[in-house]
C-alpha cells in the first residue's frame, strides 16, 4: 500500500491558477451555481487575497494536485475597532472529504487569525454542500450556530 503524502501550506502567487480552479469547483457544487463563473475575475480576486496582508489562502496538496483550500480574511465591523476573522471559502474536493483535510485547513486558519490578533472567528456551513455534515464538524471544532442564512432568487 502506498502512503500518499499531503502538503499543507499558505498559497503563493504561483498557486493562484490552481486555487482559482478550486474556486470554480466550489462554485459549481455550491448553491451559487446559478451564477456565471468569470475565471479571470476570480483569478484576480484570488491573487489579491494571496498578496493582501488582511487575508490568507490556505491549501492542501496531494501529489501536486490541490485537493482543498480555505480563504480567510480579517476585518473590522464598521462600528468597532475589534479585529475579527471570517472565511470566504472552505472547500475539499469530494473524493478527499471525510478525513482530516478540512479540519487541518480550519486549524491553520484559526492559528493565523489568532496570531494576527483576531478575537473572534466566524465561519459556517452555508454553501449548500453537505451543510448538515459541515455544521456538525464545526460544532466538534468548538463553533456554535448563531443564525440562519436565507435566500430568495428569481426576483
């Protein structure tokens, strides 16, 4: 039996294309699939997240293939000087779900956010991809539900 080695790291500029492809997979599987996907626009946004001091892009690679990622961002509420963190995307390709990839990416994000001085982290299972399973995992990691996300389309 061959043991597959995984590499967890912060994404670099040279990873932006692969990470944009991962974002495309996420969008196609999520509730957001009703919207078109502009690869160039997304690529520019991913590059900005990689290069920005108030965001970080975490990645998991296996045999040169990007199999999971998390985009974390720092921000202040418009009424406060308290630094908080949230994630834009937390995604693992289907064939690698159920193991430790998602957990390790979330831990990387948490460690980074806390090291930057964030005092609160918000995340959720809101993509429409296995929401219940994702919520259970987040609860095991110490998160608690604080609200409900609603949507209405076709207006």
